[in-house]
């Protein structure tokens, strides 16, 4: 019998023009405190973002998303926040902010396989 995991996930969004508050879903971050698990999946659909604004800096968006993933996964040389424990990193990443990259409020769920659930959510919400 597999254990069920209570998890939280947030959607990673890019706002090509912050003032218009329009966004494109580009990824997900899934977190489970009990399993000490955190996973980020993201992809940048350049053509889709350029529809919103031809001035968007795709290279900078990619750098920012990679930094977010590095922090989530605890890559120590990326940022001091990456040295925090998994729950603290998730809470920091999902804090409300006004920037070109934002995360939705966390949503709860229950699953038996965290990896598969992260991939499923990514496919359903982003792809």
C-alpha cells in the first residue's frame, strides 16, 4: 500500500506587460512538507509571449525562471534563499510580489506519487 501525500502546488506565470495583468502559465512548483519534496517544471513558449509584447526580454525571463528553479531545488551557489529548508523556500517563492514572474496562490492536493503528479499538473496547466 502506497502512502498518500498531501501537497501544495503553485502555477508559475509570466506577465509580459505587468500593468495589464495578463499572464501566461509557464510552469508549476509542487511541494510536500512530509516528504521534504519540491519540484519545478517550466517551459517558455517564446511565440506565445511575443503575442502579448514584442518588447519582452525572453533571455531575461529564462534566466529568472532558472534562478527560481535553482532556489526551489536548493542549489546553494544560486542564492542565499536556496540554503533554507524546503518549506521555507516554497513559502518564499510563493510570496505575493509584483514582477514579470509571479506565482499563483498555493493549491492543495493529495496523491500517491509526487513526481507523477508534478508532471501531470505541468502538462494540464502549462502545456
